[in-house]
């Protein structure tokens, strides 16, 4: 079956969704796009040789699957609109502006017959390095995680704070790696550019088994940094999201050495470096979405995961606002 795909919202991210649908070679064809900015929609449609639709409803009438890449306040309404028409949805992160809206969406979807496929676009879940990392850490005791996501300020996201814009990516990654429930969040942050929206934030997440995750998100840096460092009982693991590499360092032994007139120890370590294929995470994400639609299996990143991530984000922002440690009771990993 050839699935007919549409994209609602073709700004920077939505255009990339359209590109992937238009160039995929397996089981999918792009039928058209919609954007409130008609000129932008026309430019993207012409680029990929598809139609421009006058409304989301019109596009949904010709689509089996749709990506929703509109501003966050539109996500709930448009996701429900598509699901009620039997159209499978890939909705960009965040799932909703806040937890209340996300939970309301989850309840509304549960009430629909057949529980339509809705996948949330947490793209780092599909980064080849992150996928490999899950196997690398499997069975290891994790003591601490430290993640840095830093980059320059982008005016196109000035309406959203750095916690919801950038830190949300790493919240999902941490929840997917943790082996026990999250119990608390404590954070600090600063607004630099407009005095309203946070541009720098650091959060400490503590899990029931003692794991501590420290997440730094900044859009006041000059260099783009995407790095995750794991301290385990047996090894240190460094992941570079951009280079898609994983470096594992293991301490092997301490040997006593003796030199003329002096003694000491030689520390031996073993270093392994994995370089992963340069597969585009968005292409992997859309492929995962299409597989879920074709087979009827639950999506890898479902609505429940989107809700959990927003619960953490709201706790982080509450901690920044109050200076308090915020207790949490998240059942399991996303």
C-alpha cells in the first residue's frame, strides 16, 4: 500500500518533513502541504512538485499520514482534527504547550475508536548514536549523566524558552536511558535576550536508584555543542550527537612500578570509539512512523512519552521560578 503523506506547517522543520516524504523510496508519496503563509506553502510545494491545500481539513481529506509542524499552540487541535479523520499523525515536539493540554489530548485520543497512531517528534530518539547508546549501556549501572546542548541564539524561536525548545530533547533521552523512576528536579536559569524567556538553564534530575542527570541548555553560546557524558560503575561513555560517535573508556588496572629511587603506579585504560553511520535522524524518525502505520504497532515515541517529558519540563521551570526542589513521580522511562 502506498501511503499518501501531507505536511501541515512548512516552516524550517516542516519543509524538512516534506523533503523526506518526497524523497523516500519506500511505501509513501507526498501529496501536498498546507501553511497559513500561502507564499511559503507555494514555495515548498513547487520545490517538491506537489499541491498546496487551502486548509488543513482539505489536506487531511487526501492523506493517510500527516506531519504537524505548526507552532506548538496549534498541535492539540490539529492532531485531534487529523486523528478524528482516521489520519495517522507525526506531531513535532513539544506535544502541547503544557501538561494539562497534553493530558487532555491523550484522553481525547483514547476515546476515539481504534486508537489512531500518533507519534511525537522527539528526533534525538532516532539519532543513530543514541540508538547505539542504548545497547552500549544495557546491563550497566549508571551513576551520573551530564548533557550539554549549547548553540547561538536563533530569532525564529524567540517566542519559546530554552527549556521547552532545547532541554526537552535531552529530557526524553535521559528518561529513555534511566532504569528507575524520576523522583525530583531542581534547576536554575537566566533570561538574557528579552528578559522574559529563559536562554540558559541547568537542571538536576534525581532518580529512585540514585542516578543523577545534569542537563545544560543554552542559546547564548557561539559554538554548537551536543554532548552526553555517562559515568558508570564500569566505564565512562561520551556521546557526540553531532559527530555521532560514542567513546567508552574503561579503567583496567593499577600496576605498582618502581624506578630508581622512586615508586608509583601506572594506570592502564582501554578506549573504544564507535563511529555511527551518517543517517539523518529525521529520515529515521519518519521511517519509524511509517512502519508503525503500516504494521499497526505502537509508535516508538507515543503520546504518553510526550506527556512525561512535559511533566519534567514543567517541574524544571517551576524549580527555576521558585528556587525549590520539585518532587516528581514518573512511573517509568519514556
